């Protein structure tokens, strides 16, 4: 699930590099990694992980990772309060993961 979340952060960065889908190499790579990220989410769900927590971890890592990549690689500015909210996303992802691990398995 975590690998899928990190890949979920990769494809938007590749899409930015594609220049509005005008560079086909970056466009194809972005589409490829978006499919890989979705397949990673699917693998977690097939192993019995709860969909709500899995999606929260997957998309939370994608959002936070993309925001960090924007600051680190694309020279975008993030205000001080933005880092606080980014930390809240990471904290929420960690909290969802911990609570999911502690929750008793429901019988379906």
C-alpha cells in the first residue's frame, strides 16, 4: 500500500513534466505509473485490507508526496502553515494505518 502511495505521488510530477501532455515520453510514463499505483491499491484490497483506510493511506501519501515533490523539484513555495498541514496529512496517514492494524477484523 505504501509503495502504491509513493507511486501515486510520482505520476502527477511526470504529468507536470509532460508540459500539458505535449511531451509524449512523460505523458506515457505518467499514464503508466498511474495504472501501476491503482494496481498497487488493488493488491492491498485483494489481501483483505479495508477499503477506507487503504484509500486514505494511498491518496494521503500521494497528496503529501506530490506537495513535497513540488517544493523540492519544481521550486514551488509552500508557506510555513502549509508545512503544518502537510504534517497533518502524514499524521493522518500514520493514524489511519495504526488504527486499521488495531481494529478487529470484521466477518463478511
